[in-house]
């Protein structure tokens, strides 16, 4: 989509790229800094007309194809082997999405064999012929993307999708029982979500996955984008994501109850594999979707991230869409890299919000105005201070507080903060509509120390992370 791969991850004609692989070295360095655990590929809507065989083998022999999701042309110069090498160099794990539009089950099985096969078989040997002897051992596989949508090539009804997904899941796990399969959900709060979960979350009583104590389906994908030109609507919109997680997990539990799945079978989790601030009118996908993010958007991203921390028991994976240029925290230029406002909360959460979730009790004023989407009001609260906390394996407590109020600071008497040396990391700016450009970084991270005594002031329109040794 747009400049995500070409001139984003991969730009062989640019002097900033590795001369051997064509990978942008500055983008790779940013990904390493984030310690990205998993990257989803190749889409997205793009995948509904993508045929993986077009993207392997000698580059000069790869066909160019019309790309129907975003009305472009796919050169296939960057394909499976290039992506796998990029993942290995970055130190991340691949997550592949199968073509449920124009693709076939045979094609999907071939891709799985190409990536993970160890035997003397056709596609495993094709991988070896293309220069990769050892299997890639791709763990995560999605059963299509947004198959419910009228924008999809070969849109499916929930009935047709559920039947197809379950049959594909059986075959894929017969070939490789070790993989994790992700079901295509919608928003988490739709009839599609409940129906496909009811039809697909079943006990693998026949042991097709190689283990009768498991299910064929391991995770359930949901997507949500939020955006508003009005700051408080924008910053509180990701509360919808938290409510979506709660509702989707209720559907999972209901499906397990109705299908009599034994409690010994591991509970499925949510794969929130597309989320971000995105207004498709402001940044149309067919024009590259290059959002210029404000401080307000950075605070919205922070609220998304807080929700994932709070709901960590239910969220098996969450993937910000996308990695570079397209609705991304990073923008490449011919001469460098722009770190947008949304980069900084993502970096702080990735560095510090790891380990185990700690419960936080918050009492503070609440934003009571209109929300976007409207249904947030009355289904989940929208406090001015949005908080999460975690403790790392080495005993560091990290407390993240987003003050979405653009007009006032909050002085808070924090209970449970260790007295002594507390790290303070703050992301803020002059006002909520500031943006970062190649010429000027108006939003970044301010670092200081606090002795942990008395009250702490959380600045207006800011993200603050406090860290101390437990």
C-alpha cells in the first residue's frame, strides 16, 4: 500500500539503503530500537489478489500485476524471501496473511510448505532452489483479511467465510500442527464476529492439529481505526478499542460454552492486527494514506496502548498499521527519516511497558462530551486521565498516564509510588495540533527525575511514564 514497501522498507536505489539487500538501513535501525516482536505481511486488503508465487525466484522473471485494493501495480520485486530476510535482520517474527479472495487452498498449503517444509517435497525444494536451505518456521498465519467488507475482492458472507475458514484450518494444521491460526473477525462488536467464532471455535476432538487438547483456531482478528478533527473526540476514541476487546472475548467465551469446548483447551485470544488513528477522507488509501500526525493523535495512540496493557490477558497480539509511510509513525524521505508525533509514545511503551500488568485504580474528572464513535458514551468511561501500569521481570514498575485534557494540568497524590528516585518521561507539545516535520521536531520525549514525595503534576495534553524500582 502506497510507499510502505517500495521507498519505505525497500529502496535499492537510495544511498541510505544496504547495497546488497536494498533495505533502508535507517528504517531497520528504527525497528530494532522499537524491538518489534512481529510484523504482518503482505496485507491488508492487498492480500485478496496477492499470489505469493509471483514474488519468489529470480527478480527479473517475476511478473508485474495490477493491484486492485489500492489501484496500483505490484512489481513483486519484494516478496517472501526478501521479507523473511528483512525480518531476520530486524530481529522480528513474520506473520503471514493468506489470500481468501482470489487464492486457493492449494496455494495456501504451498506457501506454508515453502516457508516451513522440511521434507523432500516440491515447495520445500523450491525454497531451497531459491537459496534458502533451512525452513523459515513461520508461526502466525491469518485466514484472510476483512473478508466481510464490500471493498474486498471476493467479499464473503459470514456463513461462507466460516465454512471456508474451518476447512482451510483443518488442512493447514494437518500440514503443520505447530502453527498459530488467526480467524478473520471484524470489529469485535459485530454479528460477523459472533457467527464466525461460533462456527470455528471448536474442540479439535479428532486431533487434526496434532493435539486433541487444542482448537484449530488460536486467535481472533479485529480491526479498528479512529479519528476526529476535534481533540477530545479524537483522544478518547480508542476507548472503543477496549470495549471491542471486552465484547469479542465475551463472544469467544460464549462460543466455547455453546460448543462445549473443555476448559483444558487453551482460551483463544484477540489479535488486534490493525489499529491506528486514520481518517481515510483526510488521507485516502489509494493516494498512499500518508497521515501527518498531531500531538492529539499521539495521545490517541497512547490511549490505544494503555487499553492493550489493561486488556493484556485477552490480547495475544496487537499490530499498529502500518510500519512506514502509510498511516505510520515513520516517514521516509530521500535523505532521511521523520519520526512523527505518534512515534514517541510507541517507543516509550515498547521500551518500558513490558512484563506483567498491574491493576490501577483511578479517580479523576471525566470528559462527558460527545464521542466518536457515539456508542462509546454509556458503554465505557472516558476519564481525563487514562492510565495503565506494569511490572517488569527485573522489578521495575512503569506507570503510564495520558492527560487528554487540553486546558488543565492535574495535580495528583499518587499512592504506591516508591519514594526516592523516579524516572519521568513526558511526551507533549505547545498545543494539540502541532506536528513533526523533517525541519522541526515539535514533539519528542522530555526526561527528568522526581523524588516520589508529595503530589505529581500531569501536564495538560501529555503522556507521562513514571518508572521506579519496586
